[in-house]
C-alpha cells in the first residue's frame, strides 16, 4: 500500500493521456475448452495497471502461427514512453528495494503459487503466442518453478554479506545490494519461461523490472504482470513495455537502466551489448547455439534416441540449446538411425490447441521460409535427407494457412555445410559419425557457439571425462534440454555470458558493497 500511494501522483502527473480505453474491443478466443480474452490493441503494463497507447502510436499485427490470422495489434513504445516507463520503474525500485528480503520472499512465494494456479490459462496464451502444441506448454511450469525457487533465496542469498576481521583496530563487512531498474528482453520461443526466468531473480534481489517481450509473442507477459500485481508486487516494480527492436535499443541504452538481460540471436546480442556499453550497464546475454549431442556405442540406444527427439523436435526445433549436431559412434549408427527415424515418423503434427498434437506451427511465415531455404540448400550440396517430413499436407482446413514445416533428418553433410555451422532454429537434425572419443570431442568443440552439449554413455567415467573437455556452458549426461531452476543456465563463446537460474543468478542481479569500520583514530602523517 505504501508503494501505491507514492506512485499514483507520479502516474497522473507524467502522462495523463495514457489510460485504459473505455471503447477498447475485447477479443474472445476459444482455446481447448477455455475462453481467453484480450483487447484488440494490447496495452502496456506500467505502474501496476494497463496503459493503452495514444492515437497515432505505431502498431504491429500479432499473428497466430497456426492459422496466420491477425488476432490483435501490438503497440511500439517510442522514446517518450520508454522514458516514462523507466521513471515509473525507478520509483517502484525505491519502494521494493527498501522492503526486507523476507517481505519480498513472501510476495514472490504467493506469486509462484498463483502462477501455478493460472498455468492452464498461461499455457493457452503461450499456444496463441507461439504456435507450439498445448501438450508442451501445459507440461512446462519452469517459469513458476523459478519464481518459487527465488522466493526462497530472497531473505538469504539475495541479501547475504560477510564479516571480514582486519586485526584489532578495524573490521570490514560486505553488503549485497540490488542494481536498480533491470530490463529483460525476451525471445519468442518461450515467452512464459523467459519472462519469469528473468524477473524472478531480479525481483528477489530487490530490483524493479521492465520486460520487453518479443513483439511476436506479447500475450503471456500481460497476464504475468497481472498475477504479480495480484500477488502483492507494488506498482512500478514489474512493468511490460511492448515494441520492436527500436524499443529494445532505447531500453538498452537508457541511462536510468542498470541491467539488461537478453535472450535472442547473436547479431541482436551484439547490438544490445553495444547500446548497453554507452552507459556501462551490466548485461547478460543468452544467445544462440549449435550444440552437439554425443552418443557412444555403449549407450542405451532407445534412451539416446529419446534424447535426440527432445534435442531436435521439441517446440518445432525452435530451442536455442537444441542438439542439432548428433554425433553417433560409427558402430551403432545404423541402429540409432533406424530407431530415430521410426520415432520421428510417429510425431503427430497438427492443430496446436488439440491435446493429442505433438508438433505445432513455426513462429512466422518468414521463419518457415528461412528454415526451408536451409533444407533446400543442403539437398543441393549433396547432404542426404534420410527422412523428410518438411512438407505438411494432411492438415485440417482451419489451419492450412498456418506456418507448418515438419521434421527432417540429414546425414552425410559436408564439413562446410551451413547445416553444421549455423543455428537454423527449426526441426532439422544432422547426424554425423565418429570413431574415437578424441574425435568426438574435437567435432563437438568445432563451433563458434558454446551454449550446451550432451553425452550419452553407460560409462560414468567416460561421461565425466568427456564433459570436462566440452566447451559449453550447460552439459547433460544421458538427458537433454532439462533446465530445473536450481541449476544455472547460460553459454560461452558466441552463445553469450551470464547465468539464469541457480544461486549463481543472484550475482548477475546484485552488486557488492564493501564497508571498512575503524575502531581507532585515523593515522595521518600531516599532523605530526
């Protein structure tokens, strides 16, 4: 209540023309047994309430990938609105940072529970946002799990310090303090997870947050903002600002922002890093990957194939950490390929809102065409498609205009093929063979990326020996793409830097202050 009373005058003073429109049109969508509603022109969320754009604001269409229909419009925040949002977030920071860690933890714990309760709705919003199947979005509660995890750290690790004895005449101590306004710039493949992975540690440490979701997937963020508010997060502490790359650049370069966390492509990461450097703010970059998954001849082949499925075709292959370079030991290649193709042929492609669907639509028509161009180029260069379901024809009439492209498995790719070098971000797997452990490690590390890697083997000594030599930020042994909130996640090399998740994330959303305490008079040579 203190935060509300302090912030309200600022809201009225700064932009009185921004308000909830009485004449806004409500869009109602039937989503697998649940009615979902949202305005035809989406609002921002600033200062604890919806803020609709002024007339004349640039609007972008929000398209449902499964049908190609425009379901609403998204405003693009300009420099004036970004300034306004940052000022509100700075006021929110004053309130939130002065609360005790225990108070913040209680509010976040409440938010985590409410997010889990609202998960069926959030899952359907994510389907409308991304085109991924409902079966996937319903099963993914990692965002809410992250909020619950960091709620438990808010009163301990997030505010921890240390005592340092300095002899009989002095001692020192350290304070862990929040940074200020933190900006999260989200990718479009996991809007729910990314919004909460970024906001949970930031809020637990006492920061305020401005989230700029991808303009392609804006729906989920607004519902998350409402839930945070209902849970007790004060106005101005969690904000949502919509926009395109220009909005992201304005936020990254803003002098009132002290931290930027981006999930996105390598080119975007470099641009954000350049903008953030103008004010020397802290940044975290979770960028692309071209990750290897190594399968040794002593591995459980069925388990390895299941791992390969999760590493390539989950979320239509639109996952940054995907293991699209499948390195299989030569002696088991035929058995592996037979089983891999068998399971891939079983994938049920179709309407994302049907619970039986296992594979939905790609995010946009342009992205679908880009993935298609990689496939066509690889074929022209002699890469062999062992299985090609990329052309999807047996779709219901209601989704025939959607952006559907099915899974493809290649082998015999040339070393200079872009399939092995560039992140495709689609359902395209490339199988290569190796003879020795040393060769597998060399192949695995032969990339500019370093986001993730996996090893499948029943030899635990080999597993740890190989992982020790893999140049990747996140590694799995006999598993793929699981990222519980207790573990830090992040890459190296051109996959970026910084961690999200785990206790380590706290250090990226806080700063240390050193305090020297004298217990004697100052020694000064000038008064002798």
